[in-house]
């Protein structure tokens, strides 16, 4: 097996003490040291950025879900159109996810 090249370059950036603790905790959960974890996340991790319009849509979907749950609790039974509404919401969420990847 080929040995890794010597790692002789450095990246420096500032983080808060809480961020440092969180990074250390996450790296430990992955059984990696902080350097290995940071390298992996910087090379393979992703940041999902959503547009203002997508955020507005997600907020609207969240409001719809809350209204459906409220109706469920008030009636103490499943509203007639609950499954249809949830399927529509799920479709919107899937489409939003596909756009972000």
C-alpha cells in the first residue's frame, strides 16, 4: 500500500472556544483526531445554501404542517385531507432538496 505524502502545509482560521469543543466532540464520535476530521470535512463536507425564495417556501410548508397538526389535535382524529396535504408538502421538500444538491 502506498504511503501518504507528507503533510507539510497548514491552514489557519479562527474559531470560538465552543466551536472548538464541538469540533473535538464530533471528531471523537467519528474515531478521528481533529486534524483528520477537519481535513475530511473540508474536502468532502458540503454547505447547503438556500435562496430567500426557497426559505420562504420552507417557512410556508412548516406553517402548513403546524396547521395540520393543530387540526389533528383539535379533532382528535386525522383530518380528511391530511395524507394528501402531507404528500404535497413532501413533494415540495424533495424538489427543494434536489435543487440544493
